[in-house]
C-alpha cells in the first residue's frame, strides 16, 4: 500500500451523496422530492401540516389511538393534540419496557402573525398589523407576495378556515418597503434595525366605500368584504389565528434541479421525511413513534410545543394499551429505554458567507443527512449533548444501511447558535440526537435543501426504526 492509499484509508472525509447513490436510488430521490414539494404547498401552517399528516396516516391504515382499547404488534395508531401536534405509532414486537424508537420534528415555521386587533386605515389604504413569529431577518419579509392562512371563530360558533393567496386566481398581500431614492437614513442603519417590527404591516386594500357618514372608508370596505366572504366581524379577529406566509410554491432550484426551494423547509423537510419513514414500517422490533410538534421556533413552549406533557401522556397511553396494565415502573422503563432522533435542520455552508462556518465541522449541501451531537450557543449553552455511546450506536446503524451522513455544527464557536427540541426530549431521560437536513437561507421566505440530503434523511429514519 502506498502512503497515499494508507492516508486515504485512515482519514475521514464526508461523501457526496449523489456519487454514492445507485441509479435506482436516484430515481427514488427524485420522486420523493416531487412528493415533498406537494406536501410543502399543502402545509404552510402547523394546523395544515397536522391535517395532511392525518390524511396520509389514514390512507396508510392508521387509526385513532383513543378508539383502541388494546394494542398489539403491527397496530398503527395516531393521536392529535389541539389540531397542531400529532403523534403516530406502529406497535413493535418487543415489550414497551425495551423502549420506543422515536423520530421527532417540528411543523411550525417563522412567519408574520396578525395581531389580535390588526385592521387599520392609513392614507386611504387598509393594512393588517402583524407580530412576527420566530427568528426572522425582517427585511426579507418586505416586498414579497404573502398569503393568509388560519382560522377564525365567529360569535355564532362557526369555524372559518381562511386560505387566500395560494390559488393563481387569488389576490396576494404584501409588506411595502421604502424606495431606495428616499432610503438614505434607512440604508445607514444596522441591518437588524433597517425594518422595524411595527413596520411589518400588510397591505390589504385601497378602495373606499362611497359614503358621507363613514370616515374610514377603506377599512369599512375591507370589513364588508370579510363579512360577505366569511361572515366575520372585526371583533372576531381577537380569537383568530391568522398567519401571513410567503405565497409562492415549492420549486426546483438550479439548472440541474438539484435543490428544492420553498418556504417552511425548517422543519417540514424533517416532518415530511419522518412521516414517510414511519409509513414504511410494518412490524418493527421496537414500537416506532413519529412526533410532529408546534412552537419550536419560539422555544417549544405552550401546550402544543415539546415542553407540553402531551408527549409523555401518549407514551404512557401506548405503554398501558400494549401491556394491558397501568404500571408506573414499566412506563418509566419504556421512556428511559427509548431513543429519539430529533429530526431538525442544520446549517449548510453558504458559499457567500463561508467565513462564519468552521469548515472541518460544518455540513455541506449534498453531503447527506447531518448528525449534530450538540447544538446550543456559546459554551454549548442549551445543548443536549448526545453521549459517545449513543452517537456510536446511531453511526453504526447509518453505516450498516449505507446512509450518507455528515457531522455538522451550526457554525463557528461564538458566531451565534440555536437549539432544537432535543434538550426537552433529553429531560425525559432518553437518548436523543439531532439528525436532519442541511439548509441554505434558513428562516428566510425561500429556504434551500439538496434533494440528495432529503433522501438520506428519510433513509436514516427508516434505518433507525428498523435496526435499533
Ligand atoms: Mn428547526
Ligand atoms: Mn428554526
């Protein structure tokens, strides 16, 4: 063996996932990406994602967990929490005390939420006040077409589902931005201060009602339109949940169509691949669980976020319905012996901003699924640092199944950082590691992922469900 050959054998380098794929796999990858784009277009809010996940689950023969008294190996069940959070399970051959195999993603994404009293008129235009949700760069949300999605409850207890701006014939909405000709002061500001939170107001109308009696003629017109379309009054906004999201559809990016560009890929790329992988599982050894949560982008808080006890309650219900008894020791063992892939996205090295990444420990688009031993900021603050034993176990499973994976931190030390649901899953006393898809332009209205990485994430979740 030459020195060069020996060196190649000893050293580590991540692999290009496309180069490792057979032509059959390449075809599966392309089909998966097409199906994924449809999923993205149909699910732009957490509620819509839960609705699609439920529809897909029913097609795959899943039944509602609350309708089942007992569970046996091969049973497929799901449970929905407040329309924003869903858990699916395929019951395994082994006893629950051996632990479950869990893949968990989040289905909320950064966006502009309407305030509770949003509608106002200014300069004979009607606008909606917004309060942004999650970590956004505000300037990215001006001067792009927006769609409105959400629910409104009327005083007659009617639920109105709103979705305007997605069909080609629909109008869209927009946050206007200052013309460069008059932006001398704005352009001198720091990027973070260039657009203020209170300036993220959405233009929704400009034709007034012809009336002598009413001053706010445009607002009056918009209220009349809303009342005709949905039967709602201004006070109904107080209880409403309306989200403004980018109105464009998921697209292929690049002449070679190697990437998917779309809104909300953090973390619906992992939600989609997690769902697809559990649908591939029939009678696993350990019970397979797919968890889709809300509120990750604002700290996993609230009753539909990862900090809610809902997840523990469902693991308890599954254990009791499989074992046929309520036994706290068995429940505790089931939880402690479980393992979870926190399926969330990571940062891909951006050729335009290479200097914020440390090249030996960053992920590259096209180099497969990212395994992130820890996340967090500064001195790993807020990280769930997976143990050597668990990382080793997962890597063995991925390698045995020819998953192309890479290790990746979010960026250089002290450059910033971030967290996922992993730390809250770790709090339950189970093994957990972040494992997902590298993304370019994360949290922007148009995020980019490589098709090969989407496929490898899916393949890694299937391998985990089957082999652990
Ligand atoms: Mn995420
Ligand atoms: Mn995020």
